[in-house]
């Protein structure tokens, strides 16, 4: 019989494993970074990325109940905007977005890894940016112990109230964690940065595609499968 993993083992070993047991273990894991490090990050060894992907616009003023901003919020809350060829998430159905633990299944060629993140506060506010009013909704998550990176990533939907423009924004602060496995360490060093950039670009493209589908009235053309034993897999469509 295989020896049970210790509390110090990262939840993505072994692969494949039982999603439920790996997901349950995430609650035992702390963040893999000091939040003060993130707040003070300005450069090396940290990578700081900002991406903006324009979405279909809507009428100026408050967000419409079924407009692009509202549709993008739904996609973001379900973590349905990622390219499943790169990353798929597992989380407990019905769990609130704030504080949600997610087991991310990272895919590259024949490699499959499962790593943990935890969602922080949900942002729902109005700001003034360069003299312009904007409505912002979103959430971010931080890496848990055992992740290949240390850091935080925010996903937000912005609506500029004066023009009706809608954007999907991603801001990431990260650097490579200590990776004990030499094969993973070499592989992540070779392709990790390229995959980060590709991931952000594909997230923007998929978010736009799903919002456009929603505006055409076929948002549910690919119905999401029901959760299996209380666990949802996203992206589902």
C-alpha cells in the first residue's frame, strides 16, 4: 500500500489523484507568500504584468442587467474564462467566490499538474481614474504552498460610465517558487514565462467570445455539466 502523503507534500502529487481529496487538502495550506511582499513588489525577482482586453461596449451610465459588463461578471465568477487546454479549475459547487479554494489543473503537452490557489476579497466599487468614472467588479487569488509560483493575480471587469466601454483586466504579480523536482524546475524555467503570457491572452479572447455569445442570446448554447459529487469543473463550456 502506498504511503499516505504528508501535510508538507504539495497537493498536485501524485498525478492523477482524487480531485476531492486534493481539493479538501487545500484548506490546510497557507499562502505561499507574505502579502507585504506583494504590496511592495516593484521589480526583480517579481514579474508584474498588466493586461487589458476590450469587450463589447454598452450604453453609458450604470451597467445594464444583461449587458456585456453583467455577462462578463458571470463568466468571471464561474472561472469560465480560461482556456481548458492550459488550465482547468475544480472547486466546491455553491461555495461563495470570496475565500474559495480552487485546485487548478495545469496542462502543457503531456504534463499535468494540480496546484492550489485561494480567492481573496471580491471587488465591487466605483472609482475615478484619470478624471473618468468607472465601475469595477472582480476578484483575485493567491498561490498556496506547493504552487510552482508565488504571487497574486487579479481579474476585473471595468465599465467606463462616461462612454460605456467595457474592459477585462488582468494584473499579476509573481515569481517562481522553489521547485524541488528537477524535471519540473527545468521545464518551468524553459516555458513558464511564455505560458503565462499565452494564458493571459487566451483568457481575454475567451472572455470576449463568451460575452458576444451572451449578447446573441446563446450564452447557454453549451450548457455547463452538473457538478459531480458537489465539485464543479471550469471552464465547463
